[in-house]
C-alpha cells in the first residue's frame, strides 16, 4: 500500500516533524567487570616506607642420623640467619578534567560529570591494581628526578619454589634486593596433573593453599575435568517434582591436602594473555596488599575554566613467604591457543 500524499511523518523530508523529543535513557549501563577478587582475598597491611622489609626463615633439614653418645662433648651447629626480603611501593593514579560548562548543563544519567567520572576512575584504578599485583612485573627502586619509577614485583615473579612452567620457562626470584621477571615458556593446556603437582609441591614446602585463582577460560577447562577418568563422578539426588539440572561446573577442588576454592578472575582476562596464562595456588594467610597511601582524591590548582581531579594511591604486594603459594604458568589462558 502507498502512503497518503502529504502525510506528516518522522522521517527526514518535506513533511518531517521538527519538534520531536529525543529519547535518551536516564540510566548509564556499565558492562565492564569491576570486581577484584585477588585484592579482596589477600587483606591489607600498612606500610610506613617506600621499601617495606620482612624476614622469612626455614627449619633445618631432617637429620635421620641424629643420635649422640653418652657423655658427648658437643660441637655446635652453625646458625643460618633469616632471609631479609623487601619490596618497593608503586604509585598508580587516574586523572580527569571536566569543563565548568559541561558540569553545569543538564545531562542524562548523572548530575555531575566530575562526580560520575571520579567514581568510574576509582573502579578502574582498583582494576589496574588487581592486574598489576598478578602480573609478571619486576620490582624496581626507581631513580631520582623521575628518570624511572618505582615498581612493585607482581605475584608471578615471586613464585620460584612451587612453579610449573612450559618448555623454556624459568624463574629468577629475589636477588640483590630486586625481584626479576620470570621467563615465559611455551604455552600448554591446563590439566589436572599440572594442578596436582603444584598443590603437592606447595604442601611439601609448608603451604596450606586455600584458593586456585584462574582466568575465566581456565575455569571452564577446570570444570571439564569432571569428565576425567580419574575424577569421582558428581551426582546429586533429585526428586521427581524438581527440574533436572545438567551439572557442568565445579567451584571447589578437594585435593589430597585440603579443599581449594576455584575462583575465576575476569581482570586476568581483561589484562590479556600475559596475565591470564598463570593459574595461582594461593594461601591467603601468607600474602597482603601493603598500603602506604590508600586511594585518595587530589584537587590540583585551577588553571582554566575546568575542574581537575586526580585519584592516587601508593601500594605494594607483601609476599610473606613465597613457598606458601604456587603457580601453574604458561597456560592457554584466553582461548585454546592463546
């Protein structure tokens, strides 16, 4: 059917309407993941300097020939002092500037762009901190005059005692006051054998891990371990009145040495394959986020017709003892090939 001649309509043209209101929702929908499970897991401790230090120690090795004669004239064992370990704090920030006019006009979804952007930048800063703390980043003391910045050592390079890596991979760890980056190896598929080996190594080293933190893709691979021939079948009793459910996931792994909560971390995937390639076996009691200055808002001097804000914090990762944790490194962490 043809349109009636001279119909007044919404489409552009001779008879188009000029005063139709635009429809813009008054709700801003944020879809980017904002949770930070690693920072939420490990707890906090205050720092009072840019180079926090701590000590860790080991017992003597088992001596199966520890027997002595009667009336022995003792010779004394050498004493090995504790290891002195340090980290460096890192400054991270987010900056924004909003014109006076933009803050004054009527807007959809928020009253003030400055307040809205501050809130959004605060979440983004915490996500940055999450990814940095999990990354394969070396520590650095920095240098004067802003030539180089202080950086904290991420979780990955700390872990040298209970690390499983692909071909060509290696770890350096703590030496001369600096934690060096780990060398990435050839990526491989996540398997139950790799996981069990690291859990065993961590237990033998004295750790009591409670969490396996992985990228979302690795979490899916973990759930498919339910199909393995060496995995006890998961069965739930269901009454006839209830709907049947296909069980395709698991959230807790009962190892030979205790239960581990399997926690997917979306920030690991957002940070890219360099972070997602590592699955961490974590003892939450043996690691803390060291905080010199918590996230705070600074207002720089006004130099124009706009409002400036800076969100800034200074923090570090305090790994009390790396032997309490483990890492299954060099995994396909984003997809089956990356």
